[in-house]
C-alpha cells in the first residue's frame, strides 16, 4: 500500500537520512524507533504525502507520490489515519463533533450509530459531549485515534501516541491498535518506548525498525 524505495530527505542542505526502504503491506505491524532528531516524524510524513522525498521513490497505494496532484494527495490521506503527537482539537466543539470532523469536512454523511459505536470502542462513551479541554491526556489520545480511523483507513500511522500517558493508558492504546491490525490494517508507530514495543511483540507479529546514523535498519531481537 505504501512503499519507500531508496528514499532520502534533507533539511537546509544537510542530509537527514538516505537509502531508506520500507513497505507497509496490509496487516503488517511496524515500530519505528531511534534517537531524537533522527527523522522519525519526517519519515512518517513521507508515508502520507505531507512531504516529498528529495531522492528515491515513494508510492502511495500504487501511485508515485511526486506525480500526485494536491487533490489526489487529499484522497490518499483518506486511506491513512494519522495520530499526531500533539493531538490538536477544536476546543469549541464537543469530543463527538471533533471525532466526526473528517467526515464533515469531506462532505460525507455522519452515521450516528456507527459514530457512537466507535466512541464506545475507544472507551469515551461518557465523554462524548465534553469539550477537549475537559479530557485527560489518555482520553485525548483515544479521541485522536477515533478521529484518525473514522474514515476507515487502510493504514494507521501514529507518532509517539503514548508519549504523554501513563503505562496503563499506553496498554489500552496498544490494545486498540492491535485490534485494528487484526482487522487487516497496516500499523506504523514511531516511539521511544521500548517497553511498549516489548509488550506488542508478545501479542502480535511486529517488525521493529531503527532510524539512526541517517539509515533505517531492522532492530535486533534483544528489544
């Protein structure tokens, strides 16, 4: 679905990474780790067309990313659910309205029954009418996940989704992501949390990748 072949990216003329190859196939589960500043967030953005590689090939659902028009990129992004690290919401809208926003913006009908089922699935049924500032960090992350999958994407990309929550909430979020993977979704998670990776490896087949020294390498079995 998403393929990177010998990809490179630079900032201000300085090479961030190069010779990066990655394939996100249906039902695959990947972790991306590495030191701060290595380019993990940049690599994620290449995977959903937010940035363009300076070298190599990126294919998004069979199409070369550099040939896609702005409208075509927008259509691609409907197939990719992204959970950003900072979890931005519109604070004047309720949680349920924020989660439904991708449907509203794209002009699609909102099926209230399905929306309620999704909110209950992420454990926010009783918070549906609250405003985002009333949510805890873990509740915001679950709301962000619900918003990311409201369009039934084929790929879930999460950037440090457990970075600001405690271990119990990390496990709840991981459980939701594993359930999505078992539905056939490809999952790519960038994280510094090695305990989270170890917990996932005991439940689902995962591939752990490390971005370091400007190269992407498969991590060893010692994680």
